[in-house]
C-alpha cells in the first residue's frame, strides 16, 4: 500500500463508512415506518462496491441488483438523491419511481437496479458491445451475487462477452447465500471463478472481497485489460452480508459461529486498523470522518422528508422514449 497516498486511502475508508451509515440509518427508518416499500441491504459488503467503483470513470457503466445502495453511493450518487428516492419523492434519482430496489442514475454511469436475479449481466454485455462498436475505451461492470450464476442470463451474458472479447467486468459478490440457501447446497464446486474460467476461457480471479485495497487492485487490473481490448474479466469477491436477505429476514439460517468469524473480517474496522498501523489516521481522524458522514446523512434526511411527491400526471412521464 506504499504507492497510495494517505488521502486516497482515507477516501476509500470514508466511502465505506458512508455506505454503512446509510444502510444502518435506513434500516431503522424502515422499522419505524417512515419509508415505504422494502429494502435489501449490504452491511459487510462495502469493500466490494467501493473497491471496484474506485477505478471507474464517470462514463463507465455499472449494472446493479436489488441490493444496490452501496453500488450507487460508490458510483457517485449522493446520499440526498438516494434518500429522496427511498421516500418516493420526485427529486429522487429515479423520480420516486424506482424505490430502494431500482436506484440508479444514468448520468453518473449506473443503470437503475435490476431486481431480476442475473438480469443485469446480459445488459452489461450489451453495453460493452456498444462501447466496442463505438471504438471507445469505456467499460461495463456488472455486480451480482453467487445465486445469479445459476441463471441462464449469466451464462448467456458471459458467453457473449467471451466470444466477442467485450470490455466487461463481471463482479460476483459471493456472500455464501442466495437468499437463505447456502452455496454448498446448490453447487458441487463452490469455486465460482474456477468454474467460469473452465467454462468460458476468460481470465478469472477469486479474492478477499473484504480487503478494499485488494479489490481496488484487482478491479484496476481488470478494467485496464478491458480498456486495452483484452476483456472480459470475471472477479469473484468473497464477502458476507452481516444482515438478512431483506428487512424482514432475521438471518437465522446463518450459523452463529459463521457470523462471528465473518464479523471479525468486517471490512470497515479491518481497514481502520490498517490506517492506524500505518500512521495514516488515529481515532480522532476516524471519528471526524464518521461525524461528517452522519451530519451529511441527517441533512439529507431533512431534505428528503420535505421533498415533493410525484403527481398523478407523472404516471405518464418516462414511459416512452
């Protein structure tokens, strides 16, 4: 990590803390009944979103899932536009029409979240094909979970990208569970990267998805390959969600010993200790970051609570292009 500036490393940390604070705060707002709909959260997986998106340009695109808050914040969407969306306001990132499961902003390189499992994978391949045909060096990145690799859309999208050498990075956030089903119950070989390499002949890598710098470096290499015309690349990021599948899921299927072991690998306190050990930040600096992010969130909540709601006439907008 000696090649990275302290400011860059502190920014990675702040991005992860912003996602965690957003998710924890939103969870309580839903429990209080302040927000409509439902949520699927990513506590524990912050390093995957931040590490990958830290190497992307604004004009690179990502596809996300129903668990997309972290991806959105990492790609540059603001806390305010996300909260407005969750409140159903017309000032939200999708004008209040997407809600938690479909956040995104095309101007910032994020296709609104696709809740169909695996549905974003062929979309990313299609965007990567467009980028190649346009002779640009833009890259498309698709985030999905381990459960998505059993979907036909996964195999179609990855195969198309492979045979056409498309500038696509496929990012599997392997948190061990497809909803409540452990990966060992649906795959004989649970090394997904190995399966993809053997099946499609593309470069794959399996790595610690809770090490934000390791993710950044792997993503940077993958994106550079794609920009140079040597894509696609598949990254399997081993991580864990420290929460249920959705807000009504207590996660009782996760063994206590397993949760405890993964809690020890929580990417945020783990990286905080790295910053302390290297003399980059002490507790006062880390606390100041947390306080700044908490204030940012509180200010955004006030804006979102008072933001205008869509009108009946808005039902007819954004339907046809």
